[in-house]
RNA sequence: GGCGACGUAGCCAAGUGGUUAAGGCGGGGGUCUGCAAAACCCCUAUUCACCGGUUCGAAUCCGGUCGUCGCCUCCA
């Protein structure tokens, strides 16, 4: 398996330290709703992790929550609530988003919060001060960048070049403009913790060093995040961690996803041009969002577009249909060769997680299944493979089809409804089934106009009917209200 | 200004020395169907921004030109 490492700028053979892969992915600062740029990043690392698991690696996963920083304090002050309340609210909202996007979580995962890791953070800062890599000034503590000869190795730039850019600002108390804060003295009214340097709170970068050290040890296998974190965040993490432990590298493989673009610009909170994950989920299925993200390479930027999401929705529908296609009773024993697809899929994923090619393989497999279905060949093996790779590795839901009404009606849920485990109320399905039954009778009697009318009206309510050789398939794209069905039945003169 | 990425069909997007240049969406034609839908089949890039060069051979390597974007400040 080859993995692109930002540190070396090359694809490298993946060889973790042990059987268990130690993986750390930078989490969010919960001060607002997460947007689909976040979704992109977490979907990508989710798939990387799922693939590692499918290749029989164990993965020990840690993802932080930066629940204290300037933005949280400012925002909370504006809203008149405490920073802790604000952070809690948006952490919960983020967790809900991740759940609906089908992001894998294991019992053994750790999602540490900065505010709950203060002792470890102070321990690391104190260690850096002892070793001369950091110095207190004015109640804060700064990292002494010039003492780290490796500084800049991840972002591939020199200290001189950075100084020349004259972008480093503030900090009259700093020895060097490039030095960054490990510990920030608190201002009146701000939340604070006691420390050897006075009341204050942790700087942004230090929590990741402290948490990864505490939960994953001195050397990580994979450290991931968006490309916007390469500098300064990850550069600073390396500086802190390697200076503290004296061990290099802090992380064997640094993986960074490309950023989501929105029109001409990057989608970001500061530009205000964002679509939240919640808004996206209200319009598109989680599978569509995943296919949209995974259809291009994870290191390339991706531009958000309605057309792109709609195209992905159609694709998701296609995979879902193939994975739930009912087998013919007359299917011959001759099965198609699923193994070549499995091989192609793995080869794509082994090459730095080429999900675009992996998905293309699934589309080819779907075509084979449909073809086999048309020609009466057995395709159950191919179908299990499609479901396995789609669900377990790419994290798609590929909503299950359930056969109801004695095999006459195939029931499906698709589109955005699949984000939650939607249940169609009995009162609703009873009415829909009654309408289908009525339509079946109309068709038997060749009352085509009436049959078409029922189909059309149900479609307007988000219930799609399709006739097959064995009966009628019903797909719920939304759940109609009992009342709307009642009035439809009244209009058509059909009694329950 | 410094560092980096990218420019492949109507749109999205793989491919990075020799393959018929993946796949999805869209469009056109057909099969099936009462009609639809779905599915399947065929067609939709003689060509990979442009100009030179290396090579028996380049979308793929090198140089240049034009264009787009990211990072250098909080960000996934």
C-alpha cells in the first residue's frame, strides 16, 4: 500500500510501527455549525480508516475537540452564554452531523477535549520550558522557534522566508516574531486554568501534541487534516512534539486533504460562503455527499456545485438499485467473476487511496449485476461484493430494500431520507399499499388513465411507483402525510 | 514577493512514458414496457491549455507562454 506523505512530498510504502495503526486526525473548533468542507475532510479520513480495517489493520483513532479558543470566547460573549455551553452545543451538533454522514466510530476511539486535558498540556509546556525550547513572558509561554533547526520541514519553507513575508504580527513580549503561543495568559472575564505561569489557557497547537502523546504515544503512524492545517498548525505540532520527546518523527505519515472550493473561493467561515452539513443533508443523501467527495482524489481541491451533488445522487441511486436488485428464480448457476472487481478495487485503494477509481470499479460491477439480472445469470456473489465494498469501505448506506406484501411490492427508501433510519408509519404504508393495490386492479382491467393518475399523484407526494415483471416497486423519496394520502384517496374515490 | 497545486469530452473526474484515454452526470439513437421508470446495448475526446524539446514512442518527462487556484493570518 502506498501513501502520499506531505513530509517527503512523495508516495511511500505504508509500514506502520506495529499491528495497530495509530491514527490522529485534527478535529473541529466547535463555535458554529460544521460545513461541507469539514464533511469532505472527515469522509476522506473515514474511508482511509475503513480501508485500513478492511485490510486487517487495527486502528487506534484519536480526534480532538478544541473546546476553548478565541473564537469560542468571542462568540459565546456575543450570545450571552458561557464558552463551555457554546462548545457543548456545537460539539453535539458536529457529532450528529458525523453520525448522519455515516462516519465510523469505534468503542475504542478517543475524542479528547482540550479543556479536559489541561494537566497533560501543562506537563508538555513545562517540559519544553525546562529544555529551553520555550520561555514564559508576560504570563504566557512561547515556543522558541529558532531553537528548532527542523522548523519548516513539513510546510517546506525556511524561517528566513517566513520572516521575510513579515506576516508574523503582535507579541511585543515575544523574542522572535515567529514564536508561537503554547500558553496564553487570560484576560479578565475569560475562562482560565491555573498554571505555573499564572492563570491562562492553552494555545491552539499544544493540545494536539499533548493528546496524541497521551493517547497514542511518542510516534503516530498517520496524522491527518486539511491542507490548511499544514502551516502553522501541523508545523508547530511537530516542533513541540519532537522537541519535547526528542524522538523523530512525531508522525510517520502526514496526510492532508485538498480543500473544498465554493465558486471562486475556498469555502470558509471567514468568507461566509458556506453550506452547512445540515443544509446539505436536507437536500442530498449521505451517499450522494460521499460519492461527490470520493469521486475525485483526496489531495485535490473540490469545487462544491449543485450539479455535482445531483449527479452524485443519481450515481448513489444507481449503486443502491444494483445492490438491492432482486434475483430471478430462474437464475442459472453461472455466476459472474466478482473477484476481478475486488482486486481492481483494492489496487486502486492501495495506490494512495484512489477512491475515484475504486468507485468506478463499483459502477462497473453494478453494470455487470444489472446485465446478469437481465440475462438470468446468478449475481449474488457480485452483489455481496458491491454491498461489502460500498458499505464497509466507502461507508455508503446503500439503503436496504425490503420485500413486503407477499413479494408483490418491493419497498425502498432513497435520497435524503436515508440520512436517518426513517420508518414509514403503518398508517402511511397502509394507504400507499391500498393505492398500489387499486392501481394493480386498474391495470388488469386496462384502465390505463386511472392507473397513471394514481402513479402521478403519488409521485407528487414523493412516492415513486415502478412496474416490474413481479409486481410494483415503491420508493419513498419523502414520507407523505396521512392527511395528504386521505385526500388523495377521497379524490380518487378509493376507500381504505 | 516566497512556496505549492492544477489546466483531460457539454459538466464533474481518473489516468502520469507504448492500453480501444476509466467512471459518473447530461445528450442522441435502440431493446424492453399498455405508457412510464429502471435496466441493458450503441453513439457522444483521433485527442489531453498553448509553443518548443527529449525519446523509436509523451496527456504522461524537460523548458517556456497563457490561465485558474491554494498556503504564507483563524481555518477541515
